[in-house]
């Protein structure tokens, strides 16, 4: 999937993040101190996102194989430098 962001307002971006449903989208608000993302159901829990983020980091740092697969949109979200990520079905949040 292409790195597709749609700018809703200055600093407010939405991007496809298929997870629970094929048409799912996540909202990221860019703030001076980094980004805040509402990932909804891109992952059901903060723990699932954390596992994806760690796999993304391992791929980025060129760790040896085998590495777990990652959803292609994780890279797009991580490159924004999220300060916090919220989820629809989990009261926990992901923080770096």
C-alpha cells in the first residue's frame, strides 16, 4: 500500500490502516511535541501495536532473519514519531 495521508486540517492527517476491517482509517494530529494517533481498530490493543512497533524497529535496524511480519502502515505511523497511540477496544495506550 502506498504511503497515503489525507490532510483534513493543518496538522490533522488520516490514513488507511486496515486491521479489524479493510476500510479502517487512523487519525494523527501533529503537535509541536510530536504526534498523537487514534489507531482505533488498526490493532485491537496497545500490546498488539507494541509488538508490531518492535517488529518494525527490528526491520528498520536490519536485525537478522527471521523477523515477524508487520503491517505496511506501521512504518507510516512510526515515521510521524507518535508520542501516544490510542485504540478503540483497549483503555491502555502505547507510548514510546
